[in-house]
C-alpha cells in the first residue's frame, strides 16, 4: 500500500438509490466451512479468509459483494472488519475496499451501485465505515464522496519492529497522529 493514502469515513446511512443494468445481479458472499475462501478474489482473499477463521478480525463481518453479468463476475467490493493493522478502527468498524470492476464494464456505474448497497447494509450508529484510497486515485475518491464519504485524514505507516510485516497504520489529521 503506498504511503500517500487518503482515509474517508461515511457520514450518511441513506445513500442515493441506484439500479443495476439489465442482465446483472448482486450476490453476497462470506467465507464458510463449505467454502472457506471467497471465490474470484485470489491470494489476498485467501489471506483475509484466514484472518476470518483465525479470529484476527475483531468482528465476523468479512463479506464480499459481487455483481455478475449473467454468470460472469464483473465487479467486486469487500467489507473488511477491524484488525491489528488498522489501529484507528473501532471493534465494530468496517473498511470497504478491494473494489475492482472488469475493465470492459467500467463507466457503467457498477462500483457506485455496489458502494451504495454496502453503505445501506452496514452503516449503523455504533460503527464507522472506512474507505482507504491512494491520493492520486481520483475516480475512487469521487466514487466515495458521491456515496457520502468525507475525508478525515491520511494514513501513516508505523513499523515498530522495522521492516517486518507487523506494521500497522494510524490516521494523521492536520499533522497529529491518532491511534
């Protein structure tokens, strides 16, 4: 993850209603004993599933939302619970990320539909929804702000033991680090 990461949080529980194009459908997916790894998500998905089953996540809300065109997955968005790497997140907070749309289907509003569905499904008064994005990824920033997310700061990578993979991120707001 690059070090110039903008962090946004959701301010609304009522995002605009949006519809999928014809011949497209939504499908929620969560790891289970019969299907421990969320399909169509690669090695990162396998790591997140391991975190889910090993109780590294602080809650059991790890999920993916897929959009299919007929039987083909053309979009994926993931809800990732709080864990050690994101110390600024509360125990019930969720991060929306790993958003991907097949290049042949970009510009159709699929990411917008998915993000609105995720906010509608997971927003509550006792949790924050977080959205992390590279500062130079203007399409993703626009997507998040249109869905009611507002910038709150930047992420700072903290590596207490040097270059080991045990680093975590903290939020920097106006030069002040918040854990």
